[in-house]
C-alpha cells in the first residue's frame, strides 16, 4: 500500500518531534523548506501548508533572533501537541478499571452544523457510538476531550460523564458494536507492513543522521494517527491476535533508535 503523507501533516509532525523549544522559538521558513525537502515536499507546498496552518490558528508568524521570517506554535497548537504526546508515546497498558468517559450532546436545530462538527471531532478523538447522541471512550481520554471541546468552543453543547460498565451485554461484545475493530486492525497491519521493514533495516545496518530524520518523521507521521483511530481498549476486550501491541512496539523501537539520531540533522545539515 502506498502511504500518503500530506505536507500539512508532515509539518505538524515536524513541529511535534523537533520544533518545540522551551521558549517556543520560531522555526525559520528556510529551515522548514530544507527539512521538508528531505521528505519530497517542495518549497511552494511548504509555504501554502504553513499558510493554512496559520489560518487555523496553529502557527504564528514571528521573527527569529537574527531577524529571519519564521513560525512558532500557537498556545492551542502547544496544547494539541501535549495532548497528542500522551497518546503517541504512552507505554501504559489500558485497564478495565480505568473506566469510561461518556459524551452526551444536544445541539439546537438552528446550530445543527455544530452537531456534525461534534460528531466528527468525537470520532477523531477515538469515541465510539453507544447510542444516538451518546458517545463512549476509555476514561483516559477525558482530559484531551475536555481540552478539545473547549478549544473548539463546543463545550456548552456537551455533558461529559465518567462511568463503568455494569451490564447487561458483555462489554467485549459491546465494543464490537461501538467501534469498527476490523478497520482499526487493518490500520495497524498497514503500519506494520510499511515500517517493520524499516526497523529491520536499521537493526541490520545503521544509516546517517539524515536517514534517521527521514525515517523517523515518516514513521511518526503514520503512527500519530493510529492512537486516535484506536482508542486504546483493554486487551481483554479485543479479538485474539490484535496487532496493536506489535505496531506500538515497532514505533517505540523506531522512536528510541531514530528520534535523537535525526535531531543531529535538524540542528545541522552538515550531519547528513
């Protein structure tokens, strides 16, 4: 399967991996162009994608210390990436005792466009549909859900509840109705097909800092979508042979091997 990495998504992944300084210093536009070129993205595509991210309120134009044009993360973008880190890099095993978070919403007919936005956003956060107007996700997703709804100003339409499953249907059967587990499993398998060979290649013969940067950013750009499609269900609720754990282990190994090695190329092109 040929994987699609959009310029906009790669820019978000780049900021998430290498663009968060303690003082939120901007990345120069010239550096964005250099770093994205390694991934096959030309300069006009970088500039147009940055403009879209600016319009969405995720990037802010700023001058670097030497006066060059650059872009820094907005406060919303920093919160978005911090929330994403908890999903993307988590090593904790989900437990049934973590419980669930329920989202119940009601949107006036005059604002029905927000109803679609709510459904879309809850789905992208990993919620499944338990009943019309009732969405469910593992309890660990509560904080990120609250931050997202507040950022989008959708919180007045939603009530969030914590709870545990008491019956009557077996929960393992219920999750098969609430989420499309076959589709989620396929996403994990596709990630493994594309990136497990990359891990084997690095294990056999380490490459350059430029190669590490390229392979890590592509793996991160693929992986960071999966913890949103897959809400992180406890193992006892999943089908036998679930590939999610193996996919997480492959990404974890690539992160450990490549992230810091790639940082050398980000800091200095001479490390290529």
